[in-house]
């Protein structure tokens, strides 16, 4: 089967790690029955500098016919974050209704956690963030500007449809895992309208998933437990803002920014999902062949899983973890000396067997 992949290398180290993702896919594409067709798009801050927009007006339409989008990173000094965000990432997430932001938090073999005395057996969970609504709404505004009474009001929008679909995804995911545990983040002791509504949706759905153990936590104590008891967690779901915070905290305990993968998923087959490392374009280390490509390789594993290529995903993850487990070839952020390409070569050699 040929999977059509849209590539957006973007800026900075995005341009260095995306070709490594492609090399992994090309190696796997040599197998019978598995193939990839790549189309590269130059959407980036460089494109913005030239054209005044991150992508052409019909950019979204060019991406639509693909089975998945693989993004490196966008961002460049001098181009404000809101330009790359509102000009590229948010339109893609919204237009293709990628309402799931999924981030695995798992300490790979051979890597050291920022948490003392915690190993791979303690840190293995998935953070599911609602990606389309919630706290990040455009509803609100300012009153009495410049006066002592000045204030700002920001509405949170949690819809039944939006919470049902993210919770359905989270329950399904928990059901598919061996521990079958679902933790959800709330704050219904302090937030009076939206959070009790969210809790009600969880309570209404839980009986449909009798095998799944559901635990509710206020987000503050949940964050603390990511640090003190990471072993309690299996699948963790949160609204947009809470999920945002938790999905940065979790990976920080499991090897950090050079390792962390993510996916923006629309589970329906009609629209492409987008896969991207958590890290940004990291201009401080760009062009030096020192960026850690693990985040990109793991991101490609997530993409393969989403495309239904579980065996290829397992083989690539296996090759990656063999190399981290040996601990001989690692990039500088993990205490090694290897370059980006050297590390990737080692993984590819392992993959080819
Ligand atoms: P952007 O503006 O695109 O978000 P950034 O400078 O914020 O870029 P981040 O990706 O958020 O970059 O990373 C912050 C720092 O972490 C970088 O400056 C870099 O030193 C380090 N870093 C990020 N990604 C990697 C990586 N893949 N390998 C090694 N170090 C990394
Ligand atoms: Mg950044």
C-alpha cells in the first residue's frame, strides 16, 4: 500500500530532522506491500519572509489529499511565534479537525529521567490533549481600558460534541492498553461551569467502558503526581489548556525536548493527521548537525501506527530503543558526542538488521 505523505520540513533543525524521518520511511518502504509517496511543501518562516504568509492561500487544499502530514518545526528569530502558529499550525489543526493532541511519555531504554530513581518501568503513559476548543477561545475582551476598573474577560468553551469525541478517543486508547487506566484532569472545585460539565461527560461515558478504571484528579495535584508518582498513569486526558501544560510536563520527565514526539490526530480517514516533534526550530543549534533526531524518529513511529503499519512502527521503535539502550551513540543533549546523522545512521543500520 502506498501512503501519501506531505512533508513540511519548516525551519531550523526541522530541516535537519525531517530528512531523517524520510530516510527511515524509505528504508521501511523497501519492504513488500509498503510504500510511501512524498510531496514536500516549503511552508516556513523563510516562505513568510519572501511571500508575507507562512503558506499560500490555498495551502491547506494542497495538503488535504495526503494520508498524513510530517512536520519538522517552524519558527525563526524575528518572526513572532503568533505568525507561525496562526499562519500555519492552527489552520492545519482546525481545518482538518485534528482534535486529539497525543504525546507519549515513556522513558526509553538507556535514557535518564529528570526524576530521581525512576526508570523505564515507572514512566510509560500517554497524554491526550483536546486540541480544538476549551480555554483557547477567541471569545472575550477588555473593558474600561486605562481606567482603574480595567478588566479582561476570556471565555472557555467546552461543547458536548467536543468533549465526547476527545473522551471517546481517550477511553478507546485506555481500553487498548494492558493497564486500562484513564486519569482525567479537572478543576471543578474552582471552575464553576465548564469543569463540572466536563466531569459530567466523563461520568456519562464511563459505564460504556466497564474494563477501564477511571480516576479524576484536579489538575494541580495531577501535575504534582506526574513528578511524585509517574507510575500511577496510563492514559491521561485533559482539556486544551490543562492538556497543554501536562503534555509539556510529562515529556520533561522522560528525556526532554530532544526526545519528545507528538501527533495531532483526526481519527477519521477523510482528513490527514499531522505528526511533529515537540521541539521547535531551535535556531541556536541549527545547521550544526547536533540536533537530536530521536523526537523525529519517534514521531515517524507514531505516524506509522496511525497509518495502520504497526509492524513497521514496532520495528523502527525497536531499532531506536536498541541504539538508546546500548548508550554508545547518543547526541550531545543526552550526554553523548554523536552528530544528528551519525545517530540516524546507527538506527538505520539496526533497522536494516
Ligand atoms: P521555536 O521558536 O521554533 O519554538 P525554540 O528556540 O523555542 O524554537 P525549542 O525547540 O523550543 O526551540 O527548544 C529550546 C532549546 O532546546 C533549543 O534552543 C535547543 O537548544 C534545545 N533543543 C530543542 N530541540 C532539540 C533537539 N532536537 N536536539 C537537541 N537540542 C534541542
Ligand atoms: Mg519554542
